[in-house]
C-alpha cells in the first residue's frame, strides 16, 4: 500500500477505465474519430472528461468557457454535465477541427448551447471581459502553452468569486521536473505553475490525471 500517487501502468489503466468510466456513446465515437488525427494526443482522456464533468456537477456550473477546443471532446463532456440552461463559449482558431466538433455537438443536440468563437483566444477573452466579467462559473484552459499565463489572467477576470479554473497539461509528460529539458513550452509551464503557486487569490490542487490538471478555486 502506498499513500503516494501511483504510477499507472497499462494494466491498471485498463482496470480504471473498465470499472469507472461511463463514456456516452457519442463521446466514444468522437474520441475514436479524433484518434486517427495526427494531433490526437491533444484530446483529453475519457477519465479526465468524466472527472471534469463531475466537478462541474458538484459546482452547479451553468456558464463555462473553454480556451482550446480542438475537435470538441472536452467541450461536449462539459456541456453534457450542465443543466439544460447551461451554456459555454469555446475558443479555437482551427476551422478543420471545429467542423468535427460541430458535427458531434449537433449529433448530441447541444450545438445551440455552445458559442464557438474562431479567433485568437486572447481577442475573444478580451471581448468577454468587456461584456461578462465575473459571470462565468468555470473555465478550462488547454491551448498553446506560451500563452497560459495570459489566458489565466483573463479567466480570473471572467470567473466569479467561488468559481473554478482548470488548466490542462501542467505536468507536461514529466518534463517540468526534468532539469535537462529547456524547451520553450516546458519553461512556460514551469513559470505558469510557479505563478499559480504564489497567487494568493486562489486555492489550488494539481491533480495527476491525464497530463496533469491544475484546479484553481477563485476565492
Ligand atoms: Ca491538453
């Protein structure tokens, strides 16, 4: 028995999936279609989608924002976890990925509840800060790592006090702890993690699910 977070080998991972992940069929098909794409690793894992959905249900999220939508798996997981009057804004710049996302959102009957903005996310976030500062319950950041701090700063303006910001890839395949890794994206995530650690406006937890998911609760 160990009280440290386990490293999960393939056998244990299959067990975890097989005994806890209840992925809706439309999400499974979206995940499988995305798996054939060259950048498939950008899609969150099903246990992470289910974890975020559970968090949103606990928090009673009705208004969410996503920075970095890719082919729409995380957004669909999130919107399905919200009540019928729940609504989200999705930011991405890639039309090809967005067309896959929109096809599955329509299939799931939730396309009217997702406002997809195909534009640089910082522009969209600036517009939202003008129009709806403090009105979001939840934000998920999963886009280009160099801009993580900028996305976070905007999301802190958009999320209400008592709201939650979830940030993906904060363990970056372990590279953040590898002193020999000096890549720009690795350095950006290290700086970002350090920034959050010292930000006393939030309570945090870095959850080792997927590639590392940091949760920041805005006080
Ligand atoms: Ca990610």
